[in-house]
């Protein structure tokens, strides 16, 4: 596969993931009006869960080829999650003097993010070799 | 939403290509590609908010550049997966360095981007 095709496949996944994050941010703002960036938080943690599931598939499913890797992992998960919004939201909280929410948001994101990846991987049943279709 | 998606398409393309380049330039276990896009993306979000104003920015511009491009260019899922991988491989020093540098420089980059615009 040439690099142009690979880039477009990743980009397409990113388009989908970013749309999902956009909706998550709208949802978060609609259901909760406080300072905690709920929409970004949900997208980031769910995205980590998904990347765990996809990596689980990558390691144990014959059908999960490079194209799926590009679309789902690089693309969808990469588009669905964001580090720039997280950092910017943290600076806003710091500037507003909202230290408690800043620390809660940062630490919850970091800890639950890693745990969500592990949970996603654990959710994928490991098939024996020869049965990975 | 579609405008955000379009920004995300380009941001993701940029992240993928940066990752490919980083793999060629850097060996070792430190996830250079993800690190670079995350810090640069934070810097860019600071620049964009500096240029347009965080509260004054038009919704479409925000969707395209902030939610879209910066959001697609950076990633939290790969960052988290990288951490898990380093921990499982027992590479605690690299993990600690990666975590602290990403968080601290990420925050600093947002401020630096805004300060560049002044």
C-alpha cells in the first residue's frame, strides 16, 4: 500500500473519530454545566477503551490487517481522543484558579485512560492459533 | 460537525505522517512520534486561541481548527496505550519521562503558543 493511500485511510478514520468527539463535547456541555470538561473526558476515556479493544484484535484476529489498523487505531481513536483540548482546558482551569477541578480532571484522565486501555485489551477473547478468523 | 470532521481528517493525516517520519528518525522505546504531535498540537491550540480569542472565536473556525485540526493532530488514546506498553515492558524510567514531559511540556506549549501572539 503506498503512503498516500495509507494517509487517506487514517484521515478517514480521523474524520469519523473527530465527528464523534464533536458530538461528545456537545453532549457533555448539554448535560453538565460545571467547570469539569465532561465531553472531552468521555471521548478520551472511551477512546482509550476502544484502542485497547482494537489492539486486542490486532494481536489476535487474522482479519485485522494494516488497513483496519490505520482506520480504527490511527484514525478513529486518534481523532476521537485529543491531548490539545485536554491541555488547553487544564490551562483554563488553572487560570480561573480552579485548582481542584484541574487536578481531578488531569489525574482522572491519566489514570482512567491507562486503565481503560488495559480493560479494552482484556475484553477481547484470545482465540487459539488457527481460530483467529 | 462536518467542519470539525474535515479539520480532523487533516490533523490525523498530519499525525500519521509525523509518526512515519519519527519512526525513521528515532529508534528506542520513547514514543517520539506521539510525543511530537501532542506537544506541537498543544502549541498550535495556544496560537489559534491567541489569534482569534478563546471566547471570541467563531464556531465554525473553532470547529475546524480546534476541535478538528488540533484534536485530530493530537491523541490521548495512543498516549495512554504507549504508557501501558512501557509499563508492561518494565520500562519505568522511560514511562515516567514520557508521562511527565508530555503533561508538563503540553501545558507549557499551550501557554507558549498564546504568548507568541501576545
